[in-house]
């Protein structure tokens, strides 16, 4: 078994299937009430070089729940970068103040760079359009919690598949677990061909669809919905037409079958109608809450509080 | 009068032949030869193998390291490399595509830590057939474009 103690968590590309299993299993134990003091006596730096309230609160809640202390800043205005200190020097300084650090930064590769200069474990909490590994961990944890397995599931991934880092990471992870996948998006926002050819190479079966109803015959276990951003469309009217077709309501669920579970990384705008919230199919709020045990488990693992 | 030696022979050093014209200057640049020693460049010779012509680069009194000759593979995989000692070829070196490239390639992603935060360029071979590399920082995959290659830092 690979050891997590002292390890940096930067990219899903560094993770093996065993690593993902370990995180999911430990997160489950945390949720069952174990490892409650795995950060006792530990100090974690929470460095948000760009604001992301949800992710930051989820991490900070995880730290406090495990008995750890947290310090840091919530937006770049509070960092000494404004005074001209280099990013690397900021990290070199803070590494001496803490037992692990959580970093969010708008520049792609900032987490990797930080991990090279820091002497404590670095957890990437999002680096621009590149990686956000803990989102994928909580997604996997939620799927496992719901189905009791990660292998051989049927998953539909919907929304902005061209630019969405969350859906790219999830696709990468679900491919490791031999999922059958359907990618649902407007033609202009399809999954990048490089990712599709990787799937083909791995022998993963997938198809593309324009609407969730096109995948109705699959008996999907999960429909993972993401936001389509207005900025991706030059013409506001085109956006309106496209967005309308990507709204999940109770009719969509009837079409997909009662077994389907709806996930969303949140925040949603209007991709999922509120009427869906009360159905047993909606698991996106549980998913958001699961970010805490998933991050507790990860922090415990990298600091050695959980072995 | 016919010139016998189009590029003067060297007694010791490295001869790089079959560089597609006009990439010899780019090879000089990525090897960082600009400020050291003597080298001679011949540009635009006829070649059966390279219909658009070939360049030859002779570097005196210096045996290139394998890490250096591997870099040549990035822009001129057809190049042939001979190490010369005492006027004779002492080694014919086969060049291969490097698994990693440090410092010679610019990441084309403007929002990459190498362009924004001073991280040192570092690429890992992604696919040998298509000659694509993945940036260690932003993780974008990029092909080898001579314009993105520069002298070692
Ligand atoms: Zn890059």
C-alpha cells in the first residue's frame, strides 16, 4: 500500500487507483465517526490566492473537525504578493509555519510549483483551469457511498465538457474504474478529442449525446450535471437556446429512470430545477457535504494522523 | 575553382549532419553555443535524404553530452551525429527523443506557472509518435514548434 504521509496532492495524474480507494475508504471511516483527532496539534495553512468561499470553508471545516488549527488568507489582497514578494518566496516562508498547506491559485501549475519549494505537504485546492483533485475525491466518495462500488457504473456527464476541469478529472477517474460513459453537451462544447482518444486507448466504452434524453436507453446510474457558462457563447440568444435544453427537471428523471442519481459540483444556476431537490434522485447537497469528510481524510493521510 | 571543403573538417569535436535547412541556427540556439568556442555552420547543401536541403554544424573541441544531442532530436530527428577524435569518427551517435526536456521549451499557455510565477520549464514526453510533450505545471500537451524552443536557461 502506498503511503500518503508527507505526500503532495497536486493532480489526479499522480494518483493510482489504490490511492483513490484509500481516500474513499478513509473518508467513509471519517464520516462514520473515526479519525476525529487526526489533526490534533497540527497547524494547516489555508492560502487562497483567489477567492473560493465554498472550497475554503469546506477545507477549514475539515481542519477544525479533526482538531487542527488553521490560518491563512481568503483572497489575494491579504497576501504579501501585493507587496511584490514572489509566489515561491511566500511559500518558502509559510512552509515554516505549518504542517501542511492548502493552496488555491488562478495560475495553472501554482500548486506544483508550491510543492517543489515547500517542505510540508501541499494540497492543490484548484489551479486555474487545470486541476482540483479534492473535488474528484469527494465525487468518488459520494458515488461509492450511494452505490457501494465504483467499478462498472454507467455515468452521464453533462454541460461544458470542453473547458470544465471538474468533468475532465471525473472522466479520468471513472475511466480507472471501468465506467461506461456518455458525454452530453452542445456540439460546440464537446469533450476534447485528446481525452476521448485516451478513453479509446484504455478500452473504455463511451458515446456522445446532445441531450440527456438521448441517453435514456442506457439506464444511467449517475447523471453528473455542470454549468454551461454564458461567456462561452458569443450570441446571448444561442446561449439561451442551449441552456434551455440543459435544464434537468422531474421529466428528465422520469425519462432516465428512477435509479438515476443526479450530481452537481455546485453552485448551480438553473441547470437543475428546484423541484428535483426533494426527490431521492438528488444527491448534490450530500455531495457538497461530503467534501468535508473527504478533505478530513486527505489531510489526515498526508500529515500522518491517519495511516 | 571547386571548393573541396565546403565546411572545414575538424580534428576533435562533434559534427551534426542532416539538419533540415534552415534549422542549424536553431540547433545552435537550443544548445546554447552562442557564446563559447568555435563552431562552423553550413547552410543549404543538397541532400538526397532532405529534398529541401540540409545544414551541417561542426563544433570544435567539444563532445556534446547525450542530453544535449537528445535535444537536437526535438527539432531535427533526422540529424546524424558523429563524435570526432584525432580526425577520425570515434562514435556515431543515434539520437532519440528525450523523455524530459528542461529549460529549452516555452510553454505556450500564457496562464502557466512557467510564464506567470517563474517556474522553470519542464516537459515530459506524452506521445513519441506525435512528438508531443506535457507541461509539468499546467499539464497542457503541446507539439514541438521550433519557435517555442530557446537556449538553456
Ligand atoms: Zn505550462
